[in-house]
């Protein structure tokens, strides 16, 4: 049996779908499960043990012709109708998606949303099963991830530098391919050597190894925060425009500290969210030191 799951989004999106993907695997233990997702996430997706392969896909674009005719297709991408239409065009034998087999709920945690979709289609999920296998050894450090894909979540570099100055000397600055200059600026302001900046120089799997081995991760609401949750690594996560009740770590896990001003904003804004700016470096540093103790 061939099963196709669509989740052509980013790192954090993939990690919040892991419990649903595992539910899919449990329901179809002998099937070949293919995940349609960005190719750079292949190694991480395979660490879940829930999928057999990843075929490159981009949001809402037609799928590769090799994905046509699956026995079962599951839309873990969005509410539709565009993403559902992408799967319909692949001619699956059965389709599970919002708008066809389930009803979308706006105020629902992202992990719970996709598990509910499968549960309402008769497949059981463990919503707490966010773990990933560790890809390899890495040094034990404090990681500060000072970047974010969206401008609304880019806490100012001066504030990151103030937090870094308060932390132990074993700090590494991480970030994506386009965030190296930002991380170097934080390092300069904080008095760190350039070799403390690994931003833009790690693969997704190398970043996962660093997070798994870290003493602490400090970041905004981004994919690295979900890696910390997957590995149980202590973390301080700054939330701005998004409510942590929808995207945050499980609240019962005390090793993850969520900082939020209590108000939501425009995720797509061109400027830093006012709620994120309401979080002071002193508050972030206090939370970090509390976890390090």
C-alpha cells in the first residue's frame, strides 16, 4: 500500500506534525509512506521513523508525477482548498483532509490539529510523542538562535547581545543560511569570538545534533524551539505575534520556559512585533539562568 502525506512547509511545521505522522505509521505499519516536503528536511523527517522517503515539494505547487495514484493521501499541509486540490490532482484512492473528512478549528494547537484530523479518520495518535532520534554526537553548549524567518519575530540584535553577555562562556550562536551576518553582529556586540558563530554553517541534521546535546536553547518561536521540544532540551522561547497555546511546547514540561507579553499581533508584519519587544533582555536572561541552575 502506498501512502502520501503532504507537509510542504518549514522545520517547525514538520516537527509539530511528527505525532500525526507516527499515528499514520501505526495505522499503516506495512505501507510505504512518502512525505511530500522540502528536500532539506529529508534527514530530519527520516529521524522520526514515521516515513520511508521524502519527495521534494514546495507549498501549493503540483506534486512530482511519481506521487500520483497513492492508495491514501493525507493533507497535513493546511486547511485547503488549495492544498487539498494539490492532492486531489494526484488521484489518490482515499483522501483525508480538512474540508472533506474533518472541520478546521482556528483556535487549536498545531500538534493537536493534525492528530485530530487522523483520529477522526479512524487513526489513533499520541499527541505527546514529539521525540526524534539523535542524528549524532555534538559538543555540550548553550545555544542562542538569534534569527527568525519572519521580520515580526526578529528580536533586536542589541537585546540578543545583552542576553549573551549574561550567559556562560560556552555559547554558540546558531541561525539559518541567511542569518550569519546577524549572528556575527550579535557576537561582536557581546564580545564573542567569530568561531562562536555557527549560523549558516550547519546542516539541518548538524543543528539537530547541537540542540540535542545543548545545556540550554534560547530562541524565538521558530523551528529550533520545536527541536528543543523534540529532544527535551531546556529552552527559553520568546513569543511575539503568535499565542504559545497554539504553537508552544507542552505546558506541563517544566524544562521549557515560554515568555509572552500576552497579546497577539500580525505574523506577517514588516517590523518586530510590539509584544515581542515588550520582552526585556533582563527577563530573558533571568529565565535562562533559572534553567541553567
